[in-house]
């Protein structure tokens, strides 16, 4: 990809693109690189580095918290056209935590240099405003996750998770191990395993080596309410 | 309090006060009211209303999540000079969740009308950026709480809580019931009760009707690491 191709992507991501000076537009393009990540590859996190703004062109990224003991909590996913700013802590001084970002599918991204983003955001309030807006939207996502974790009983949470996965793939079979489901939900594998057994006994799901098959969508949906 | 007195408070809270036009300054002062809350009184939350920006003059406020079942999680506390913007969802469109705010001590506050704040923030990027900055700082606080809840074992969390309370009051006796501690920590009372019994058996604390007395500060601190 050439810098002039970056412009096509960036002007879609940045609602304020036309209000930038041509020098500012050029600086953004010059300090952007394109990158390809394979499914499962780590893109950001752990090192304390300011990776920069990550723009998703194709594929899907997952942002999560990771504890010292290796426990994960998924915070949100990023789809084509989305930009991740929590990976640019040098732009947002008020962000004092670090998230991890992995490619959940093979993904093509643009990485906008954190340093350049920070410089332009100091010069131009519109740039800073955009970075803050983006972070605040993620705040809302994270609060939703927090409420799920804190307040929902596990049966409801598991039902919501399975239902969402089914909606995402359009298939009644969820090709994830109990281990993976537990990790995505931020729960213990044992607890998820026990609940899946309960769901199976209720005729809601059927477990096999390939994953979890939803047998009774209505019953599952009833649990999510 | 008179509008001219509000100015003295607002110019300390808003770092951009001198960059506002006098019309903007006057609008802020005109649409601010002073309010006195008693310890335990609810200030914001539940109704979906946009209360506005809450500036703490004296006392202490507590922001928390509340589930349908009445379970609470403390997100952060606000001290004199702090401003709460999450109570002004009409200013921050990207905020789609609601927090509750209570007076934790007898408190004097200024309430800046949400409607006026929203109007000024549409007119002036500095105002909007301040509101966003404030929200993003709270995001960092909330992520810290989330990591505590998700990743820390209860013994560590309880030790951190008791240690913080002791540091706050400067006294070795924590005058809270098990019920209150559990609520502040977002845990079940039974779990906190069990852990306190364990701490007592270890000679770390002594439980009485008046509260919890820390007997062994070093042992307690060792648990927080």
C-alpha cells in the first residue's frame, strides 16, 4: 500500500479529515504503516509501548485484559472501519491502564504512529477530541462487560455468550472448546463446564468434540432475558 | 451562594476558564446551583436524568454501579475540587451507561446544568474536550477496579480494602459492618465474613460490635502485595 492509499482509508475513519490542513493530512499518511496479522497473533500489549492507533481494514481484533496469572477478560472487538485508541496511551495521557489486542481473524490493519498522533493531537483540538471520543465509547463497552461479569449469574452469561456466537456465525454449532469459552467469558473452566452439562441435561445444547451445538434456540434465548 | 461566588469555584475546576468568552463564563455561572447533601443521600442515578456536572466543594461523594438485585460496586470517590461528568450523560453522547452517585459524607456541591454544559460543549471544543478528558480519567479508575475484582483473590482484596480504610482515617479501627465492607468491595457478605474470620484466626484483626480492629499491620500489608 502507498501513502496515497492510506488517505482513502483514513478519511473514512476520521470524521474531521476535511478540516485538517494538508500538512496535517500528509503527516498522518506519512506516519502510517500497513500490517497483516494472522489469526491469534498478538498486536499490542504487555510491553508498555505506545503502538499507536490501530485501524481495522479487514478481519477482526479482540481487546482484552490479562492478569499476571494469565486470566483474560474480553473487553470488546474491533471490526473493519473501527479504530483502537487504547493502544495509543501516549496520545491519551488520562489512560493509565494497558489492554492487549490480538487478531481474532486474519486481519489487515493500518497502524498510525502514536508519536505522530500525539503531536497532531497537541496541535489540533479536533484530533484530540476524536481520540477522546473513541476512548469514551470504549468506556461504555467496558462498563457493559463489567455489569455482565458482576451482576449476571453464570447461566445467563453463558446463554448470552452462546446466543451472540450463534448470531455472529449464523451457525448453530459453536466451534470453541470449554477452555476458550471460559477465557472469553472471564470465568473458570470448571464453572463453564458444569453449566454446559446443565444446559445439555436441559436439552438446550449438545456437546461434541467439534464444539457445542445449540438444540433449543428458544430455551437458550429465554435464559438471556 | 451568589453567581459571582460560583466563578471562584469554577475557575479552579476548569483549567480552560480564562479561554472562555465572558458570555460563556456568565452562562456557566448562571446555570449553576449550590446544593448540600447529607451523608448517605443519593445525588444522581436510576432515573436516567441528566443531572449535570457535580463539583465537590466539601465532603466526599461515591460513584457506583447498582444491579437490579441491589448489588453495588464502588467505582471511584470524588473529593473537594473534583468534578463528576458521568452524571451528565447529555453532555457525553458516547456514555451509554448510568452510574449512581451518593454523598459519602455531608457534602457541599455545585451542580452545573447538564443542558447548559451540553450547549457550551457544542459551541466550544475546549469545553467538550474537558468533559471527555474527565470521563477518560474515570475510565482508568474503573479499569483498576475491574482488575481488582476480576484478578485478585479475596484475601488480597480484603487486605487492600482494610489497609486503604486504615490509611484514610489514620485509625486502626474500621467502623464498618461486614455488610458495608462486602457492598463496597462488590462481594458477597458471606465471603467477606468467612475471610474476616480467617484474618481473626491469623491474629491480623479482631472483630467487635464497633467494627474491625487491625492488630497486625505488617501481616495485613504483606497480604496486599
